[in-house]
C-alpha cells in the first residue's frame, strides 16, 4: 500500500513545528580571528580591557619610575645613615693611628715596647668594635648599588691590612711611613665610602648635604694627620727632615678643606663650626699648634707630648661633634627626602589605583547596561522567534471560529538609545508579522467558509442525485441499464466522500452522526462500499464490538480512505484483508494489502504526518487521503500507523476505549436477510419489489415495515411506495450460487461451503442469463462470461462467509444521511430559496 505521490523534495510541507525548534544558527563557521564574529560580551570586554591595559601600562611605567626613585632614595638614606658608623670607625682609626705614630717615635729613641703595646691595645680594641658595628649596619645594604658595595669591600680590605700591620708596631721593624700609610689608606677608603651616596642629578640639595659632611670629615682627618705628626715629633723630641714639609702641606690641605666646607655648609652649620672654633679647649690646641710653626729663621718648637695630646684630643672631640651634627643634618634630609618620595609614590600609586577602579566601575556600569540591554533584546527576540510568534501562528492556523485577537508584548528595553530603538523595531516587526498572520487567518477562514458552502451545496446535489438514481434503479428492468445505474450510484457515493474530504480540509466536522452505537462490521462494510474496488475487500474476522454513534461517520470516512489507498496501490488480482479484534485498550483494525509498499524514508514521513496532522495547503491536495486520515484520527483520538508487511503495507488503527460502546436497541449490522430488507425499506425500497431477495429468504408474506433508524435525532422519511419491479441480480451472484442447504444470496458474498477443487476454468457453454423479461426475452448478465474466466479478486478456496454486501450497506447508510442533508440544505442561508412553484436542482417540484 502506498500513500500517493510525495511532495516536492520528498517532504511533507508545512509540518507543525514544535516549540523551541527554531534555533539561531550562524550561516557560517565563527572565526576567533574575525572581529565581526566576536560575541557582544567579548567586544565589550575588549573595549574595556584595551584602554585599561594601556592605562595600566602607562601607570605601571610611571609607578615603576616612582618606585625606582623611592628605592634609590631609600638606599641613599640608608647609605647616609650608615655614615655614623663610618665616621665612628674613622675616629677610632685616627685615634689608633695618631697614638701609634707617637709610640713609633718613642720606640725610635729606645722606648719600652711593652709599654707601647699596652698603650695601643685599648685603641685597637675600640677600632675593632667600631668595624663590627659597621659590618652589622652594612648588612641591609647588601643589595645596594655596585659602586657602594665595591667601596665597602675596599674598606674591609684596607682594614685587614691595618690588622696585619699592627704586630709590626712594637718591634718597630718597619719604618713609620710604611706603618702609617696603611692607616692613611684605610681612613681614605672610609672617607670614600662616606662620599659614595649619590641621590642623583635631580636632587642637588641632597648631594650638597653629602658634600658638606664629607668636607667636614676631611677637615677632621687633616687635623688628625697634623696631630699625628706633631705627637710623633714630640715623642721623638725632634722633627725629621721631611716633617716640616709634610706639616706645611697638611695645614694647606686643611685650610682648603675648611674653605670648601664653608662654601658648601649652611649658615647654621657655619655658625656651629665658628662657635666650636672659639671654644677655649679648641683655642688651646690651636695655640699649641701655632707654636710648632717656624718663625723666621728659628726652628719650630717641639711641643710637650702629653700636653699636646691632651689638647689635640679635646679639639678632635669638638670637630667630631661638628661632624656628627653635619652628618645628622644630612641623615635627616635624606630620610625626609626618602619619606617624601615614598609618600609621593604611594599617593601616585593610590591615585592610579583609584582612577583605575573608578574607570573600571564606570566601564562596568556602562558595559553592564549595554550587555543587559543586549541580553534582554536577545531574549525577547528569541522568545518572539521561538515561542510567541510560533504560538500565535499555531493559534491562528488552528482557529475554527472567529479570529482571536493577538496581543504583542511591548519592548523590554525602554531606553532611548539605539538598542531601545532596535527593541522597538523588533516589536514592530513582531506586530507586523502577527497582523499579516491575522489577515491570513481571516482569509483562510473565508476560504474555509467557501469550501464548506461549496461542499454543502455539492452534498445536496449528490444526495439528490442519489435519490434520482434510486428512483431510476427501482423503475429500471434492463440489466445493462441497471448496472450502469449502479455504477453511477457508486460514483455519486464516492463524490459524496470527496465533499466530506473538503469539509475536513476546511476544518469542519462531519454531519454523518448517529445517536446509537453501530457494530464495527457494518462500519467496515460501509467504508468498503465507498471505494471503487470494493469487491477486493475481504473481512477476515471482526470482533463483537460497537462504535459510538457520533464517531461512525468520521470512522467510515477514515477507513474508506485507507481502503481506497490499499486497493489503488496493489495489484488488481490481489485482495485487501481487513481484521478487527478487541484489545485491552480498545480495538485494533488492520488493513493488509499486497501492493507496491513504501521505502523506509517515505514510511517514516507518512507516519510523521499521521502522528502530527499538517496544516491545509496546496500540497495537501496531492495527498488528500493522508491528510484526511491524519486529521480525522487526531479528531477521534485514533492512533494510525503504517508498517511494512510481507508483500505490501499494513495499516493499523488503534481505537480507544472511549469510542467503543455496548450495542444499542437497534443494530445496523443485521445478520438475516429480513433485516437487510428492512434496511432497504429505510431507503424507500419495499420488500415486495425485491422478489429475488424474498426468494432467498423463503418468504412470500407481506412487506416488511421500514426500520426506524434515527439519524441525528430525527427519523428518516420513508419513501412513498412505488410499483413493484424485479431487482436485477449481479454477475457474481449468478456465477457463484449458494449450494442447497447453505445461506447466501444477492446481499451476501458467501462462497462454496467446502474448498473448491482446483482445475482449469472453462467458460460456460451457454450464455448466462438472468431470467426473462415481461416480453419473454432472456436478460443477459453483463461480463458474466469474462467473470467466469478470470475471477481476479476471488480466492481459489474460501471458507463459508455470511458478510453483508458493502454496496448494499453503503446504499442503506447513504439513504439515512438524506434527511440530514436536505434539512441542512434548507437551513443554509447561502443557498437561495427558489420561488414558490419553482423546481429544485434535482428537477422535483418544491
């Protein structure tokens, strides 16, 4: 069995889409290297990140410079601060050196070595303690600049030489210059380390502060050198040949350093030095030193050693105080500069962080606003595309009465920017689409109304045609003409089914309704009676089940479409078998053919249409039967499925339990000929006019009264009795008479009781006739000879059957519809009422 030609591209058009089937799918693959393919969140993040990163880079450079300056000033402040330990070491070295120079002078003239060693040991121990303090203070500066570390290493190296030269002092095995030169070099390296801190060219005030305490330290060093020379001469009780020249040079260097200090020093520092220089103890040392100066040709005076040492020691202490004051000023200034730079760096860094946070906050607020608007707009657009618009289209597509009003939700973005305008544009597009859909629904409703009106009018004409054919059949005695009338009657019944298909296409329910249950067997026979090749339909087995009256008409229509499809797409020499059985959930009807079959893809597509009825469109006409079956099945709640059989297809109809009911007081599936005659009487055919049927029943009594079969709540109108005429028999009834003792007649398809013996088919020797007419002439049975030879639809061996003739039952049911059709035609306002005394479309008087 096939379901007709496939639509274009092998797909059923306009299948109802399920909700959320619409997806926003890009038409091409997204590339991360293509800017226009980036998502909006990525673009917004880029817009925010790129300026932020640029700002951070610039701020990082600026902060790095500030941090570098802060670090440099911090190192500078620590290097200046370590100057206290450096000047302490210098002062102790000067004490040890000057005293060692005096002891060497004493030893040159034969002094006591033990006494010299004892006098130097306390000074040497003090110097060692000062070096230890310097080492400890220099540990935090291990990561200082390279020049400072090199200078500090030179200091340690020079001090090691001093330590090494100390044992040579008591034995005086080395010259005084050799021993003292090691002390001079150690002091010079310490003064160089003292002058090492460099704040940079941008800080000249700090450079001047370093220069000032370095200058005062040199003044103090030159004063200490002068003291050492004079103390050595005093202990040796004479001046050496080079002592005078060296003293003159040292005094000149001292004056120069003092002048440089006065130039670089501040007013307060100069004032403090001047106050120190007029101190009585300072003046005593100065006066003693002036006595050592040469006066004319007189030789310089050798100073008393103890007096000079005491006076010079007091002057060195005063210079030490001045030096410490100048150094403290430099330390305070360096610490202030470092702290100020640190505050500046922290303020700048804090400002940068604050600006960055504010910028990020503003950017996040703006970006969040844009992203939220875009997210709401996207959500609304997807909801319109996936939910609202499809739902509105479904509602308008399935509307049966008036067209409902569809409200369009307002835009979710109420801003006045471009996004808000875009949201309004989406709403406008949605509103336009709904308006167009409403207009199309209205137009479709009007078209459906036209379909309904045309179908109703056509039904009226067909019913009148059936009435006219019925009258002609009762009055016709010529078998050939009667056969043609039967064919016209059958074609009219099929035309009526096409009209009902148009009503289904228009979404209108069928008017063929019963208010009492009908047996499933008569329903199947009625469905077979409405197809062209009804002779090929075989009812194999039908369970004792009845169908509720309101579903009989639509069930007959649906079964007729499936039977028509099964016979149309199977070979003419095969039969279509129908079985029906009762199941727990209802009833199951199977229609099996041996036809062309369908491909798996086409079968799946057809089952999809049966499971989800499509909307009516132009493509529906190409597969009208499938469309009608799907909609009727959905209307009745019947599950229809096509499956591949052994040689063809199997259509399975699962009737739910709600469509099944117990038999009513009146049955439409009579099992006896008398009931068939009574049913025929309901069509207006008197049993007395059917002698063939009466003979089959063995009855010769009076006519059977018409059976009261209410249709749609109204009993059918019995036709007026006419003159009795013989109803001609059919070819298959003449060629397959029932054996004696068995049932069977013109209303039945009953075959032989036992299986037929196989053998060659031989045409009858004499023509097959159906008796004689009124004039005594034989009546020929059309196609009797051909039927006797071929018999394509008759199985070789068939069991005894007692099925009602589908055509007879169909004709019976068609007459039951007549009253309803005529009543509806009279109540229809679209059909103009002819004036009194006119003729109707059937030619009868009104």
